[in-house]
């Protein structure tokens, strides 16, 4: 009975008869046999909900349902929602409410919502939250989904247009036609219909599937590797070991190229790649992986960075003597005179804080599809990446091919948050397989493999000391940080610098010392995670500042106001801050949250806390030395002038960059938003852009777009000037019309002028580039990290409830005010901030990757590594303060990363306010809170006075001990 | 991940299902909702080469009341149990336990029979069923038998089912008058998450005193754990905060928790104490009584 079965399904109204294998899941049959790739595979274990479809009207996890078990049933997928050319009102509601970002969870969320509405067309908010509680969204778009489901009827019979939902939805008054408006998300319609094809949704004829084989132990030497049984398995086409791939040392950071594609000798963490298999299908590849035989000589391993530095600790990179003592990066900065600063202080307090090893956990697993182009020695690769350019460059170096022979295409990306900011073994191995086999090769990580590949947050051990005057003025700050780097560098050199460089941006600190040490351990490599190195030191700083404020009798907001950075400031570490409305964010958040009525006045178990943060708007320098502009754009007007194509390789990963770039193009050109087509992100058609990291896209790619558009507009206006017999300088282009500024009746169609331009001069094209100022930063080692053309600022006020019996913390309400300069699109702006709050809540309360005493991951899945769901999401109020950044396009700067940074400290401070327990180790698990409460309650039942900090909250380390 | 190739059987009758189960023995697994079984295959926890899908077996689905007995077919989905007006009226703690399981997607696939037969220590419906004095009806190739639900569980992921035996239904007697039951669980998040600890309790009142107390703990031992000492303490006593505290303490002492990624053994014990107290309080309230 193990042959194929005939089953009948009614899928989206069509009867289908299919031969399926009994072990095939419904998800696999929908995606592979029926081409319905709207349902996604996010975890393969029923945890994430991305695969949700309706079976007989009920929402099911199609990854857990065997197709054979669905025989005879009716199945509805996201592709079945729209009727003809018209979207279902629920789909329109999702687009108009901005209820999607990366879009990877969207199909599943829509199907859960549809199943609810089929049962109850007017559900309560609580019913909506319960119905969608099984649909994880790492972009944290939960609040908008609730609103969309609640308001779905408003979109019945209403066409989907580009105009903002709420009439003129804007946070700030600006004289722009397109910029500043909550126009319909550019990628929205594709993402609510399942039409958006992510990398793993692509299918090519003859395509093979590849899988990686990794080390079962944390540290060892390979003594025998035998892949002959795997190679002999029918259906296996190729197997790679170290002997088959270039023996290149690589790494995204040129300062530390310490990785090899497949280990020939030493493995350094559980999962370190040893071999790869390509087979006719995934099942065969997985079976072949199990047939690989490896014998290893186990070496002593170390999982704690402080232990790794001790004399006699195992050496993880013995081939590189420069990493003696397993120290990968050391930073030693001293600005001003810290000794004098502390001598001048009236009050000094120091505290150790310990962070957590959190994982980005984007909903879309990493994937790559490579095709060798047989007509020439060329490679095409589709890859799920935030940084197409760094993948392009890395492939060129690994494969010894000029970049001109490699074409990188970035399909829609289902979230990254830093996890997809460098080339992965999937990129390299799929390319090598494609060349060797002549067939296209698809490779994907499983959810577990994603956790093993990691590149998540560095766990930081932070010793922080702050000195203040009696009035709260900061006189000196000293910070020592040890970072758990894991087995390889990834972005970690930069992380070690960022952990120190960003502290002085928020508050004036004349004297500052920072020592950072990034250390190798036998754990998966840490990398760049949203806020890159900054959230944990900021959590420490905001916590210690609150402790000091209490010591000296100041309100936490007042001590922040006293020290807040002002506009046009050079920090002690030579960072130049231009616009800065930090003070305004503090004042507005204080008013809106009704802080004065709540702080210190809430009943026991309820608390309110403040935290602040900010980030760079694009790194001032690229990862590797280059003279290229960081962002580049080409705009091409169609010959009849009614359409425009924008070619740019910036990476939409959910943050809404496609939409804001199209808005900026339309604004500068003077045409409607709907005229602009965004060309696919493809290195053969789009010029260099460094990608989506360091919150650089709005400012840097925005500048490139604006400059390209300005050149096109100038050409069009020159033609119009002739036609209207006026000076070009007197003309205005807006909304597809060109008119004389002081005589609006004298006008012509923008398209007509563009048509004439094409007729006279041929293709109407403009190019634009952006290069940050060349001289950013101080003249000291590492002075480049933290430089940026502009900085964001924000204040978060969190309100929490602590269950004093279980230690469980729930976040009830969050108020955020951000200085992001000009807000280009309020819908995507709020989506980013709300998502940061949800993610920050998870990092503060829930998340930590845990390892057993042998370095094996204990929770590499989404039912043990819990991220926030719709039901954890608090009531959120977000707003932008009035601000204009002189170095940004249209006055804009970043919001996507900076808005995460304040959340951890705000929640920790609120917990203290609620129950007197000072969280010094993340996450603030209920177990730690309960232990803190117990330590605070003396035998006579009288609570300890506030202000007491509990060092004993430690004791449960990730590697070895009992997790908390 | 995909699962290895398997033999697929779709019996049309219970007798046929039992015969297949007997024929393949430990090399067979019965498939109901699959929400435990399929992931168990993927992580190589389940290796049976033959899947026997119970889908088409008649008479194993649905909730009915029959001569005072509430009968829940083993193939009834968790969603149906949670939503059933009968269950909500007669054994609300069981409805609460069902509602606490997984996500809507899981609840619409998972069955109450599966929740019993996979016998995961943190399963939610067994403790609630046990305090409701539920019995399970098993049918095998040689006939049928009934067991108290508490005796169905013999270890972590182990049950009293013999080869070829199928759990057909869960039978719950009429709850005694003046009874109230509660299911209290703790998980790390409000959204879908496995229980870290759970306590089910049913208190039957006689005037202002507890006539009978049934208690079952979940997620803190290999099988659902009844706590005779706490039941004995409660029996005959007047409900009070101090009594519930003392009984909760006995529950905490009885628990046999492990430390894992969801919580330490010490923390689980502490949770049992708190959850037990909360369960007693809600049970008394549902029984129409009051706590001094």
C-alpha cells in the first residue's frame, strides 16, 4: 500500500483528481502538484500558521494534514478568495489597513480570518485575536490585522485604489502630493492574493533539491567522512564535501574571514556544515543526508564567552593565532576623562546586566535557487536576502567568477531583521550544484536549520557604571561588554563597536569609556539583529538610569530630559547629530501616556516605565572598502509618458521600502503614485545598492531615487518650458500635470511633455546616486562604526501587569513617540514601530535560544522558542513628532531599527515599578520575576524597600544549567 | 520536513481498524487529527511503517447525551469539544481545557481521542476529564472494555491500549449536584503554548462543606496525577483560603515535575500550588458555594 493513492479534492471550487503518496502533506500537494504557493511553509510543525487553509470551511495547518486524509474534502486557499479581478473585501481591508509587511504570514492570517468571518461576520476584537492567535507574524503587524478584520465590511464593493484609507492620513503637515501620505502599499495586492512568489515558491523544470549536512557535535575534528551510501541512493544526483568546493576562507566582514563552506577538518558548533546533497526531490535529499557517515574526534568545547577567555580554554580557531584567547574583536575607547568625571559625580552606581541570545526568526526560511546558464559560464541565483549586493560579491569571491557573470535576483523576502544579511551555505552550495549538475537547484533551511545557522543577537554581559551630579547631570559613563560571538565572525566585529558607539547619542556624556570584547564560543555564530548590538546596552543604560533617578529622587523622565541630546551636536565619540527631537518625544510620550497620574501611583502589580532609544539612518561606511556610491537608481519613462519604471536594488523585506521609494520617485517626478512601476530587484537591470541593513534604505536609496527623478523632471520641464513659452524654473510638476507656479491655468500634461522628450532625444532616463559624506567619524580605531548622515530618536512608555503569584508579566499598553524626520508613509511608519514594540516585548519577556551541556540547541522551533502572538500584543499608541532631517530626502530618516531599542528598558522599568523586582538578566521570565519577588519578601512579610537590586536573578545559564 | 514513506490504510469499520492494528502491532499507528503524530514522525519519535487512518470509521465522532452519560466520540475534534453547548453546560472544565489547546488550526484537526492516545504529559483534556470521573471505552479484536480515564495513562506517551485496540469514546457520568470544576493552566504566553503546569479540580459541596474533591495535575509528571492527600484534606472541610492554601501545598508536594525549556522543576511545583488554589476557588464558585 505504499504506492500512490488517488484522491479527489475540491480546491477553490474546482474538482481535482490527484495521485499522491501517502506521506505527502496537503501543503506539499497544494504547492508542488497544484502550484498554489500562497500557503507557505514556515515551520513544518503546525506552530506558525503560514500554511493555513480552509478544509470544509475550518482553518487547518496544512503542513500537518496528510493529503490522503483530505480525500473528498473541500479546500480553500488564499488563491480562492478573490473573485475574478476583484479582491475579497477582507483582502482589500488588509491592504488598506497596512495589515501586512513582509507578507509571508499574510495568506495564512487571511485564511484564519476568513474561517472566522464565515462563522461570524461581525466578530469582537477578542474573537479576532483568538482566531488569529495561531498565525505568527514576526513583523508584528497584529494590531493592524485586528483592525482590518474588524473593518472588512467597509471594503465591500469599494475598489482598491492607491489613496489613503483615512482621508489624508498624515502625521505631519507637509506640502507634498505623495510623500507623507498613507498610500496603498506597493506590494500589498500581490501579498494578499498569494501571487507574490518568494524564493521557495519558484519552480524550474528539472529542478533538484539540496540539503545540508551539519556536525552533530559542538567541537571536533573529522576523522572519517563517507558519503558513498548517500551518493548511491537512487535519486541522488550529487554530493558535495570539502574536497568539492573552493577552499576559500570567507566571511561577510573582510576584517575576519574565518568561515569555510564545508568543513574539511574542524567543526566548531552543532550544525557546522560538512556536506551537501542534491537529489530529485526533498524527501530523497533528506534520506541521503541520513546516509552520510561521519566520525569525529570530539574536542573540549566552551559555551560561555568569559570561560572561553580563561587560560587553558579550548582554542576554537587555532589556525588563526591572532584570535588568541578566543578573542575575536577587542575595542578600547576612552573619550574625555572618565576618572575625572567620576570624581566630579555626586552619585555613582554600577550594575551588571546580562542579555539573551535571541533569534530574528523571520517567518520565511532562508532559500536559494541557482541555475547555471549553459550558453555561457554564467550563474543566475534567486535568493531570499536583505543584501543582494553582498551575496553577489561573496559568490564572486567564492566561485572565482567576475560579478558580471553572476545575476542575483531578489524575490519578495519574508522578513530578515538581520538574519539574511550575508550569503549562506545555501547560496554557495546551490550555485556549485547547479554548475556541476547542469540542473537548477533549490535549497531551503528548515526551521531548525535556521536556528542552527543563527546570526542572531549576541548575548552581552554588560558592566555599566554611571556617575551623575545631584541634579542628574551625567558626568561619566563606563561600560565593559563581553559579547558571545559563537563560532564565527559574521557581522560581529561591527556589533562589538556598535555596542559602545551608540550610547553617547541619546544623552550628553562628556566622559565615556568603553571596552568591548567579542569572544568565540562553540555555539552558532551571532550576527546583526535589528538594532545591531545596541538594544542590550541600551536596556542596561535605561535600567541603570532609572535606578540612579530613584536614588537621587528624580522622576525618570526628568533625568532623561536633563541629559537629552539636542540638535546639531557632536557626541564625545565624534558622531555628528543633525536633527534631534528627542526632547519632544519624551514630552509627548509623557503627556499621552498620562505619566504624571500613573508613575508611582498604580496599585501593586501594575507598573509604568520609560525607555529611550535611537539608531543610525544608514551606516556611514560600507562593509568593505569601496568607492561606489552606496545607493543608485535609474528611472526610465515609458515612451508615451504615462508610466515610469524605477530600477533600484534596495531590498524590500517587509519594512515598506518599495512603497516609500515609489512615493519619493512619484513626488520628485510630479506624477501620481500609480504611474510608477518598480522593476524587479535583479542585478542585470538594477544598479548597485548595499541593501537593507543599518536602517539605510529610506535615507540612502531615497536620495538616489530623488536625484534620478530630479534629472528626469528637469528634462520634462525643459520640454514643457518650450511648449508653454515659460522659463523652466517657473514650472511645477505635480500629480501628472505641469503648470506655471504663479499662473496655474498655463499648464500641460506631464505625459505629453515626456512623450515629446522621448521623440526628440530618445529614451527618457535619469540616474541618481548617494554617497554619504566622506569625512564622517573620529580619527580613532573603529571610529567609522556608528557614523551616519542622521540619527533617529524615540521614547517608549510601557504599562504592565505582573501576576505576583506566578511572575507572569503582560504588557497592557505602550506609547511611542518617534523622531524619524519626515514620515514618508504613515502606514508603513506605524507598522514598523508597532512591530518593533511587539518584537521588543518578545525579547524582553519570552525569547532566548537555549543549549544543553553539549551545545545542542534545546528549542530550535517555534513551540519552544516562543515569539509574541496577537494575544500578547498590547494596546499601542505610536506617533511621529515634528522633525526635519537636513541630510535626508524630503527630510526623512530611519525608524525601523531605532524603534526597537527603547522597548526592553521601558518594559524592565515598568516591571520594577509594578513589583519592585529589577530585571538584570533577559528575558524577564516569570520564574526570574517570582524568584525576585521571593527574595524581596522577608520572613515578617514586610516588603523590602524599593531600590534593592537582586543580583541573584542569575543562576540559570543557557549553556548547561536549567533554563528559566 | 517530510516523513518517510509509509503504508496507508483507511479501514471502513472499527473491526477492520482493530484487525489492522493487531496485524501490524507496534509497526502501526492510528491516525486521527495527526497534529501530534505527524510532528512525531518528523522528529523521528514515531517510526511506525503503517498508518491506519480512522477517518472513515463510523460512529466515533460526535457528542451526545445518553441516559445521563455524556458520550464524546474519540474522533471529535478539540474545536468541537470546546464549542459544544453540552460540554460547556455539563463539564465546563473540559471545555476550558479543550479551548486551551494549541491554535484554532490545531483545534480544528486535533481530536480528543488523539489528545488521550498520544498521552503527552502536558496534554490538557485528560486532567479535566479525570476529575469529571470520565471513563474510556476501548474496542479491540476480542471485544470492548471500559477503564477509568486515570487508568488509561501508564506513562509518558504510554497508554493501556493493547495491540489492535482503539479508544472509541470518552464517557462522562452526570456530575453530582452542587459540583463545580475548574481547569487552570500556566503557559509562557497567552497565544498557543504548551502548558508548563496545570491543575484540574472538581469540588462537590454538601451544605457549607466539601463532600468530595477530585484533583488531577497535568504537565508535572509522566501521567496525569491525582492527589489523594489533598482530596482527603478537602473532604469534609469548609472552603477557606487557608484550606485551599494547605491543599495546594499538598498538590505541590505530590507533583513530580522535570526541568526543561519551559520551566524548572521548582518553578513548576510553585505553579501547582498557585494553580491548585485558583482551581479550588473557581470550582467552589461554579458549585454555587463560597470561600470563607
